[in-house]
C-alpha cells in the first residue's frame, strides 16, 4: 500500500513537472542571451521557419590560418533550438586544414564525417589519448570539457557535421587562449615551459601582444 502511494506520488510529480515545462521556447534574439538561453519569443509569432535552418548547406570559408571553417547552428543562429539542449555545426577542412586543440565547456559532441577523411582525437583528464582516423560515415564522440582536435587526413576537402548536447556549447581554442591575447610572454614561458622566442612568434601569428 505504501509503495502504491509512493508510485502515485511520483506519477503526480512527473505529471506536474512535464505539464508545466514549455514545449517550445523559440529564442527572442532581440533580448540578451543568458546562461539559461534567450527568453521565449511570443508564441503567436512563432512560425515553422523558426524550426528550419539552411545555413549549414553552404561550405564555410577555409581561406584562413587553419585552412578550416566552423559554421555554427547554435541558438544565436537558429533560435528554434533555444531551451532544447541541442545544437549543430558544420566543419569544412581544406587539404592541410585543422581545428586546433579546443574544448566545449558546456556540451558533449558527436561528429559525423560526410566527406573525406579526418584524424580526430581527445585527451581525458587522466591524460589518456584517444586518436583515430575517420572515414566517410564514421562517427566519433568527444566528451564534455575535454581537449580535442580535428585534422584533414586526406588530400581533398573533408566535411563533417557535429552535434552538441547544448544549444550553446561554448568554444575555447587553446592556441588563442595562450597566444591570442596580452598574457605576458614570461608568464606563458613559466607556465608552459615553452621558449620565449617561440611564444613571441606564435603571438605574432595569432594576434597576441606582450
Ligand atoms: C508579433 O507579431 C505582430 C504582428 O505581426 C506584431 O505586431 C508584434 O509586435 C509581434 N510581437 C512580438 C513580441 O514580436
Ligand atoms: C574567404 O576569406 C578570405 C579571407 O578573409 C577572403 O579574402 C575571401 O574573399 C573569402 N571568400 C569568400 C568566397 O567569401
């Protein structure tokens, strides 16, 4: 009898939670983005186009220092994702292209190779390396917060779709964190054991000072 009551209580709790949760909360991009997302657009003004995004059809521009492009479909670009706990992006890697070491502080990532070949890897907090050359159709997982990278492993363009477990995964590229700002060279040398001449050179390439 007690168990029956407990079960009933759990059902009641579940029902009250689900019935109060909004099914949709299309982001109002006119308002600020907070850690919990955007405020909801007036439901009367929501249309099917809020749930359709065509921005990943087009190749990103890979004429840059990394010969690669990341085209996001996060809630800022695709407001229909707001509040749903998911997002996507498109990776284009020209021959020789690389997405340098980076982390997504707020999301797990799943990568699906749709063209070419990509060498990808991540490193756990125990410093174990998981490294694999992926071919078309392969999928690889990159757990939340871990350092990872992707390199074009073939002689032609490589394309991948990535999915995230957050509408706003965050992105921190390690090279830019170290060499793309005004962190003093002597502090970087002390904390990374790198030669100051190499640090100055990388700051020059990545737009850093000091
Ligand atoms: C919703 O659409 C109506 C009619 O197009 C417009 O007058 C109103 O300002 C819109 N409301 C919001 C919150 O955008
Ligand atoms: C790609 O980016 C480069 C460098 O910013 C620029 O010169 C070029 O015009 C861009 N190409 C296209 C097709 O937008």
